C-alpha cells in the first residue's frame, strides 16, 4: 500500500486517473476515460483475535510495511500524497510535509468505495451550515470550503463474537394503591381518594446469548469518536476486497488504535447491547441489573477502510470538523455558538412573556 502503488495512468492519454465515486471505476480528469474496477467480496477473511494479540506483527500475508506521515498539530497519521511535497491535514487543516516513516501494520482486508462525490458532499455541507441555529454571522464566510473538503478513508476494526451472559437483578412491576388525602376546596376541608403507583420489586436471574457480527470500532484517535459513531450505520454487507485502485485520488489514514485497544472498545459497545437483552429478559415495568458476567467465544476481526468527506475550518482559533458518510450521506459536525444571539433570544423571549402576562392581567 505504498503511495507509489496508487498512481494509475490513463490508458488513453497517460494522465494519472482517480477513483470516480459511484462508478466503481477509475476516471481520467482530462479526457474522461473510465477504467472499471473488478470489485469482489471474495478474499475478505476474518482473523483470529487471540492468535493475533499473542504474536508480534511478523512478515506474513496479513501485515505490511506502511509509509505514513504524522501531522505536527493534531497527530493524525496519514499516507503521503504521491504528487505533492505537502498537503493539508484532513483533521485540522495544517500543512503536512511529506517526510514518511515506515511502520509494520495489519493490512486492510476490505473497504467501502466512495458513493457520494465531492459536489454532493459540498451541497450537504451548505445545507448543514444553513440549518444551524444561533450560529455566528461570520461562520458562513469563514467556513467556506475553498477546496478544503477532502475525501478520506478512515481506519476501522470490525469484530465478531459469540457471547453468553449470566446476570442477577431485580424486576419491578407497577401496581396501584388507593389513598386518601385532606384538601381545601372552595374554602371547605374535604377528604378525597386518589390512585398512587407503587413498584413491587422481585429477584431476577438468568442467561442471555447473542452473536455479534461486524461490531464497528473506529481506529483513529484524530477522528472524534462521538462523531464517527454518529455516522453509522454503514452498509458493511457491501464491503469489497481491498484494492489500491479505490484509494487513487483520496487520502487514507493509518490506524493508531491497535487491534487490542479496538477490542476493548468493542466489548463496551457489545455490553450496551447485552444490557438491553438482559432488561428485556427480566421483563416488567422496571429493571435493575446487579451483576453481569459475559463470556466471549470465537472472536475474529478484520481491518477495513470506510469513506467520508471531511472539512476542517477555524473559527476564533478553534478547529471545527464537518463529516459526511460518503455512502449514506449522513452528516455530522462540530459548530460554534453565538452567545450574543442566544442572550438576545432569551431577552426577547422574556420580554414577550412579560408583555403577554401584562395584557392578561389587564
């Protein structure tokens, strides 16, 4: 996956061609000639997690020496551009000088090709900006793309596992009781009855099982995890076997969260799902989980690359990021707030409430 391996000449004019989103083909930017890519899901193999963690990354078919450069501002680890001495970091916009170092990493087994092109992603960005409430007036001017919208393949891990979980807890069932109270009505003291809801708790225990397939974990420390997870779901059933052609014209980030750390995050995400299963198994109107013990079996993983459009812009010395899932069009972003606008809106709302109250009193 060295940078030089991703330069593909046009068969008609010899210019460097790039992957055309949505076309599953390489396209020449000068003469428009397209070269189809023979995509396939064959050869996407799962690897045994425990065996991989027990060994150092050796020189086998599942690993390779990868040339990458690190951003001096945000520490993102990306592949150097094959045609430029320097290029902007997709995460913070700082210029990266292409002085690459080589590291042995696990190869990507598969990827999702870009489906949404730059023009569509740009429109999604503009719509997102227009829909922001209480955004500073200068934001639309300062957040102009100016060609900074970059196509990025972000590193991810997927994990499969069969789980069996035993639990103890409590089940809460609602029931109603009739109570009385003394109140004053029209100057008279009266006693009335009313219905109150109580919870009857009882002990619960049991076992639940679930098979997880492709539990997704982002392998980047530069990509905010909350934004990355909000880009889900991804159509992972459409993964194709990795090929250099898909990356032509795009930036690829190298994983900084290794497969072991990724597994730790995967178990956290699995635990959220398992706790939902436990609550369903307990039943009733309320549930308490007192203990939960989960065993994972047949754990496998694969390293995949997922496509997104990313723009980083600065506002008052802070970096904000905008992301588009380049498969579904899901948009997520960070934005600044105008506290002046918020304050004025609060004052206006208070003034309106006071005016209505005055009219009502009169």
